[in-house]
C-alpha cells in the first residue's frame, strides 16, 4: 500500500543528499569499524562472555559520543547493560525518532562448520562473514553510520534517541522493567527498528505484522527412576508414549490445531490483504530450497505466505526422553519432556490459549502418570499501522534507496520489543531490516550483504529528513 507522498522540507533536501555523499565516501572506514564491532564476542547467553558484552556496550557508547550525541549513558541492569544516547534537533518542535537495536549475538555454534572464525570478521566478495554481522550488528551500525552522515551537515532534522540492548538473544529480561522506569527518557513519536528482515536483497521490505507466541514445556512423570523394560514392561505405563499421545491430540490430520476455541478470536484476512500478500516473491520452490524439505505442508485453504505470517500454528520444538545416545538401553524412562510453541495472530490471547491448553490436556492424562505443564513465554501478535507517518516515510526511504516498490510482509516470528514499546511506552514501531533469507542468522557462516548494508545506511538518511515534517 502506498500512501500519499511524504512532504520534504525546503532546506534539508540539500543536506540529505550531502549526507548521502558523505556516507558513501566513508564506507571503507565504516566497514573497518563494523569489523571491529563484530569482532567482540558479545554472546549474551554465555556467562563466560559477560565482560565481552559489557565491552560491546562500551564500544557503542564511545561511538555515540564520538558522533556528537550530547547525552550518552550506559545503564546497568541485572543482566547486561542498556546503552542510551540522545541529541536534540536544531528546532524544538521537530518530532523524535527512537532508534532501537541490540548488540548481543547468538553463540557461535559448531566452529568447524564456519569457513572463517566466527569472531574474526572476514570479507569475501560482497559479504562480511561474522557472528552478528546480519543479526544485528550490521543493521545497528548502519543506523550509526547514517546518523553520523546526517550530523556532518549540521543539527539533525529530528530529535534523535538510541536505546541499544544486550539481552535480545536471551528474551530481553531487563527490557520491560527498563522501559517502565525510564518511560519519560524514551518518549518519542516513532521507533525505528532494523531487526526485521528483507524478502531478498533486491526486495525492500517493511514488516507490518508479527506473530505472537505461547511457549510451553510439558513434562510427564512416570516411575521414580528409569526401570527395566523387560521386568516392568506391560505393568508400568511409559511416559514417552503418553506424551506423544498428548501432543498428537493437539493437531488434526488436516494440519489445524485441535485445541477447542483456538481459532475463535482469529481475525480473518480480507481479500485486499490476501491479494497483496500474493505478490510477495515467496514461492513453494524458494521455501523448499531454503529448507531442504521434500514437500510443503500446512493448513488447507491458505497459501504458504499466509500460513507463515497470518495464520496461527503449533510446533513441537523439542522432545527428550529415555536413551538418546549411541548405546541402546532397554528402559522405561522416568520422565518425558516436550517443548511446544504456538505462533499466534491478532485477536489471540496467549494467556487464554494457555488456559485452554491445560483444560484440554487434563482429562487426557491417565492416572498412571503425572503431567507437569510450565509456561515459558507468552506475547501477543502485533500489527503496525501502515498508514502512519513513520511507515509512509520508511516506504518512501526504501523506494528511494532501492529504486523499487516496497514489499509489505507479515513476519512469521515475533520481536518482543515491538510489543513492549507499544504496551509500555505507547510507541509504534516501524520495521525493516538488512538480512536476507540466505544470510544464516543464528547459523554457521552468518553474513552481511555489503551492497545491502550501503542501501540500509542511505535508507535511514532518507527516512529522517521527510519524517522531520509533521503532517
């Protein structure tokens, strides 16, 4: 959807293109700085890397200060620091843009599957290979490079704020309390978030919808310890078998979730939205190529794109029970554990779905075992206002940088900060990204496409100037 044109200011247009030229001239220096940033192993999930996470926060704070931001502060939390920066615009009546990013990264994974060391950034062709290059140190640094170029031409066209966290990859446990405590400090007109993604490098993309999540652990207890299946088989019920039956009861043969009431509050897709989703360059062949699966599967009556972003699902994320190593043990396991997740769409309440789940499973559990459910996480779905000034400004910025029409997609996953920004600060986010489907986020050989990084820098510059004009 393309809204009415975003008006540009009389003067900043000259400043905007001067900033673009400045950013292009400084690309070699920015690449060196990004390599330095990606070389910090800021793995938030690894206690051994705690000092490295702090070092990454300090690196960012130093960068913000060097760029000329007036108020820069590193806030300690109970886990990893928050980095804040602020710079007022040249005129007090200008709107405020809060730029969000996270500087923590996933663990490196199996190092032997990397072509180069995960924390020794290496350029090969058009790509920078490093853990965090795409998720999301590259996109985060693109916002820094863009703001630096804008500031090279004088005061910024908007009031600027940064909030950069180090806990996104572990679920952002400190973010909610931080937003509550510092709500006035973070007040803004829009939040720019580059932690979404692109459909492909030549497809400028705005993510306007994110599915919510309900994550649950189901643990079935049987005997007090593993017992001999030859001696006790036939008289002691197997917890693994019971767990498999419980999970099987949650989905019908047509792929729909069998939980009563699961679809009651699902908002239907309108014909116009289905038509626009159909133009996305996501095909059955591309999905099979990305996953290596032999065939697609899913809820009948909906296209693959609709199933991914606009329909709710249930998935088994892990199963653990009994002997799983190379040796074989003839046992009845004492316990069986499954972690399952429901991806939710607008209208669905994770608390309500969890209550329905417990109510549904209760009568199915035989007296021979005990079910122990545990709520792991819950977050509702989000739909971004596509008619907002921020969304239309970003659309125009993407189309200027890419010289192509913007694609709008519903993301299959979730970004909890978007929900928290809305519920705690009353702040709407506008979402794009620089990572494509083949960039191996969270996997070996994570990479950043450097031409896309350059376009990302220019997109942020093109976004800030039109957004400065209140309409």
